[in-house]
């Protein structure tokens, strides 16, 4: 990949300037005194623009610079469509369930309000652990992504970028909470849209022929309707991304923060369209990149197109990555913080009392140190996401079936969630995606069809999703004959 590298000094200066802008923005807009409810959902008066901008900016982290393009290089157009639909689907799902849950819980602040009422404390604890694990993995992946990018363009050590990014975000988000996250999201959303358009025109204008014709000519299998991998990859990413985001506390905060249901519905529709288009474009760049260079590093597919001998372009992409990262991690940190404030007493008696916000802030600082350590290791970004996605996938059918069936037995709910988790993990592939706990270890790959060993990721999500569904259907059939 031919490129001009920035010096570490320039890269770090960009980080500090962008970070300083949002810290100052945060401090000039934060209120000195906020109660716990306003810290979590603001004043419940968000308008269409603020809510659309916040939903979109929060959903589109630095992962879009790596994940969709990487998936496209081996999953083809199916992975691109699946990733795009998976990102947009939760918002369309909330279009139906959001107003209903707002009606049932007019003063609600989280999906856990619903889980606690419908299933009780035992299931609530399981869901809290799943959500916190997912949000933490998401946070690690986001910080890893920006650290990885800085290392790519300027050889800046991962730990320096990880530390600066986390400190910058903590400086403003712990002070202002949700309302401040909404305010910064407006600016971050505007910058993201402008810079995504910049990348689109830059890449397409540099191609010698129509992009679709280029892909069709050089790697037709990635567009082929007959390529089975395209379908399995698309379904995998759709299931993974859609299921996981339904448990994103940041999304539920925004559901309860809308001024009214009309604002909520319009914002969800607009943000789903925006998210779909942006993720589709980022995935499509993976197809273009692979058609030009089959040996491209999948994680760097987008960057192989955008980087040139122009330092200005590299700085623009760095700013885009930083804004994407900050827009997501301030949402994640606030989501984790709010979830503990709401349900802290179910986790530990320590999180009880008037000083709970200060206690939670101390925990967030400790968690941030843990994130800093892991992000500095540079683990696979896509793999981290997929692991978190699997865990949430195992619970999604059970939890939202409980919304339909108000008499759903919590014991069956517990069995279905745990069964989905265990069965999915048995098939979940290692980092080479060639074997799993079951396939290649407990059972030799020689005794199984190659179709299984080459589609472990797809099978793991399918199993995690359908095992709970089968248990629930069996439960329903048994009750119908009583």
C-alpha cells in the first residue's frame, strides 16, 4: 500500500486538537448540577435533528473504517448488504417496540426496566452482565481501532493513542452525561457526513473505470448470486449486528429521550437510512480494494484506496477516525455509567446511596484502565465484535418474545438464554476461523463435512439464535396441549 506516513508528532497534534475541541465544547455546554435521571436521559425533549444525529453518530464508530470493508473481501456483496441491513435493522425494530415500551414505562431509562418487570431479578442479572460485556468489548474495539490506525499512518505506539483517546473522552463525558453526549454528537455527525462524502468522491474519481464493472471484471465471485459464502456472510453479519444493537443501552437512552413518539419514529427512520448508506459504502470500498489488489490486508482495505502521497488526505481520514471514535466511546461510557446507576443495586450493594454517580465514575475510571491495557495489545477488531455479538444474539429471541407473551416463564427464559450461549460458543471459531471448541477439537474435522468447517461463524450465530427459539416453541406447544 503506497502511502505517505505522518510523523508521530503531527498525528498526536491532530489528536490533541480534535480532543481539545470536544473537551472545550463539553465544558461550555455541561451543567454543574444534574440529577441521575437527567444524567441518563436528559430532559426527554430531543428533536428530530438532535436525535437523528445522535443515533447515527453513536452507531457509526471507527469500526466502519475496518469491519465492513474487511468482511467484504471474503464475504462479497452479501456481507456488505448484511452488515448494512444489520446496522439499520435495530432502529427499524425500535420503530415498533420503542413507542410501546415508552408507553409502558413513561419514566423508563433502559431496556432493563422492561426485563426486570417481565422476568425478575435473576434474568435481569444475566442481561445486565451481557450488556456490560458487549458495551465493554465495543469500547475496547473502538479504542483499538483508532490506535491501530495511528500506528498504521505514523508508527505511533498503540498505548499512546489508546491513552490519549480515553482521557479526552473521559474529561467531558463524565462531567456532562447523556445531554452532553447528545450535544457533541451533533457536531460529530456533521463532520462524519462531510468526510464520508469526501472519501466517496476521492475514491470513485481515482478509478479508471466504473467501480461495479471493475469488481465484476476482476473478482466476479464477490458479486455472484451463486456464491454460497455471499449468503452465509450476509446472514451472519445481519444477525450479529442487528441482535447486538437491540441491547445497546445507548440506543435505549435515546428512545426514552425523544420529545414524543412522532419525533422518535422519524429519527429512527432517518438514522436507519443514513447508517445503511454509510456502512454500505464502507463495505463497498472493500470490494473495490480487493478487485484492485487481491493480496490486500482485509483490515486495511478501505485505507489502501484512500491513502496516497498526499498528507492532507491522511490527516482528513485521521480526523474522520477520531470523530467516529469519540462519538461512539462517549456514548458507550455514558451507556455503561447509566446502566450501573439504574441497576447498580442489583449488581452490588456498593452502588446504593446519594453518592452513586461518584462511585460509578470511579468504576468507569478503573474500567477505562482495563480497556487501555487491552486496546494497547492490538487484538483483532472484527473478532472482538463478533464474540460480543454472539452473546447478545443468544438472548435476543427470549427477551423480545417476553414482550409479546407477558406470561412467559422466567425459568424457561433462563434455560433458553444459557442454552443459546453454550451452544453458540461450541461452534464459535477461533481467530483463524478454521476450528472451534467442538469442530476441530472435540470432534475431528475429518469426521465432518467441509461445509461445516468453512462456515463456523455462520453456524455459531444460527445455533445461538435458533436453540432458544426451539426451546421457546417447545414450551409454547407443551402449554397449548394442557
